[in-house]
C-alpha cells in the first residue's frame, strides 16, 4: 500500500511538471473561418484541463497567406498554430516545425500511418519531411437531384435525343450534354422550368478550381519535368471549352458564385447537378437548409473515356487545409499538444461527421469506420454512396499545385479563365496567355529552384500512378 501511494505521488508530481510547461498559456490560432475554429472548440474542455486557452483569427484565405508570409519574412509569427492550404506548403515549409521533432520532444503520436496516402505523401510532406498535420481533406464530388435522373419522362426524352440512357454523368462530355438537356426543362415536375447545371466561377480561386477538376480528369498535369506549363495543352483547352459550353445552361450570376451560392442552387432545386466540395453532401441532408433531403445523390466527379472505353478519373482535391506550428512560436509545446488532441482518429472523425464544421475526413480509419458509412441511418443507400465517393476520391485524387509562388501561378490562371468566361477570350487564347505568365513567374523565381520543387511534387504524384495523358482530351 505504501509503495502504491509513493507511485501515486510521483505521477502527480510528473503531471504537475508537464502541466507547468503549458499552464496559463493563451494560444493564438489562425483559423481562417469560424466553422474551422469550431473544430478546436469541440475539445475546449480537454484543452482547458491542460491550462491552455485559445483565441482565433478568422482571416480570408488570401489575407491569411499574406499575413503569415509577412510575419515569416521577419522571423516572427503572430500565431502559434496556422491553418493553410497544402498548395502553400513550399512557401511555408522552412518556417514550420517538423512534426517528427514535436512528436519526439513531447512524447506525442500523431498516427501518421493512419493518414490516407494522398494526403500523407503530398499534403503534409515537403522534401521528405512531414511539417504539418491534415485538418480538412477537401475534395470535389458530383451531387445530383435524383428526381431529374429517375423521371421516366426525362429518361425517354434524353434517350430519344442522345441515343444513350440518362444517368448521372461518368464523363465530362456526358456532363455537358446533360446540362444542355435539363436547361429550361421542368425536370423535377414542380411546374417550373429550371437550369441545367451549376458551377462556381467567382474570381479569386473558384474559376480556377472548377476548371482544374476538369483539366485533371482530362489527363492534365501542371508542368512537365522541365517546368514547361501543360495548362494550355489538349487537357487544359478541352476543360475550359467544356466550361464555356455549359455557360448558357447555368443560373444567372454564376460568374459570381462561390461555395455558398452554388450549394444553395443545388439545395433549392434550381439545378439538377453540381460539382462541389464534399461538405455540401452533409448540408443536403439538413432539413433546415435543404429542399432535397430525400432526393440527393452523390458519386465521383466525371472523367474521360480512353480508347478502350475505360473511364479515367483523377478527381480534384481543391484547397484542403493543414495545420502547422511556426518555428517562431514561443508556445510550441502547448500548440503541439492541442494539435495532438484535435487530430486523433476519434476527434478527426467526430469533426468530419458534423455538417457545421465544413471539414472532411483524411484518416484511413475514418473512411472505413461504420460511423462514417452510416451517417444517415434512414437513408442507407445515400450514406454508403456518399462515403464510397469520398473514400475513392481521397485515394485517387489529384492535389493542387505545390511549388514556391503557387499563389501567383493560381492568380494569373484564374484571371485568364475568368476572361474566357466573360467572353473576352477563347479557351486557347486565355490558356496560352496564362502559360506565358507562368513562364515569367518561373523565370523570376528561378527556373532551377522551381524545377526542383515541382519535381519533388511530381515524383510523389507519379508514385500514386499519376502522369500526363493528353490523349484523353482528343
């Protein structure tokens, strides 16, 4: 009994020594948006027990990047934890504390082997070093209104006009044909005519992301091994031509649609199908905001059919969010312990299952859990279709570009895509101009440095089976 008491005292003292390292600290967290801050708040009680308080700064993505970069350039950081897009990984990498260092120093286990390979090898690793942990496994999914595709009237009319069966599209060519077919038709039988499709083309990233999902599905890759842009090749041109072709079949104001507007178009029954971030699938089942609770379907985004009739799919993984700890933070231990709490398999699954957080899974254990596959017990078919679509997309998806200056490459391409959507340029003219701008950015940042950085990512992509396939766009 005496020895047990001695051991208990020792444990209490050790616990006190541990807590004293972090007790009474307030962590400043760059959380981008309040739904993301809510992920941290889910564990406020456990974090408070360590004596840690948290304050959040919700800057828009473009402001987040600029603010962090200004701090880092001065060798400082306003924040102890930063959320950032994987596309910025190259720029952030030298300013963040490697996860391995944090794990070994503070006795933590982030269970990196439980991360889906795409996210593990490309999202959080730079030059062989893991420097962040995933936070939100963003991806594009095709959502559709079942009424549009199950109506016998629609099926008969489509088969007569196009010669094949009406079903949620497997290819981008089918997607375009169905957008045209549904536009101006009362496809849900409510007595009103609706539109054919919705996309998000708001300047500042959206037009780029929606084009990119088609570009990647048409066999596209950002650069070749020598850093020559491939965006204006057959894959890029076909992708943008598809966007321009469906423009007449979209709701008014689509050129200014972001995430909320596109989600509303689907949930209000204005369009029969959208490519959208996966979290829309949770909102669609919420009767407080959705008019299609019993009519929503989900599947992989379209791809391209090769000469053998096989569908090639490389779904886009646009944006995504990862969490890192700046080297300049004075509270690295507390920050590491907070990330450890919110990123456990149990915690990350809990966050993904809530529609209010906007986050998607990124752990293998989440995708294969019974809880994830049965999110809506009253609709088991949708639950399984939704879970399967997200799991396959995570395992086969194509991440955003990750090189120094990605932000500049994005902006120039987004600007040119928007010019084409506005009718000021053809697809080829816009992408040729964007490719010229990309070459200028590369030259200014240093060809050798950019080429090395790109091939770091390209080699990771090749290990996932991804390669340039322009023949798919012909």
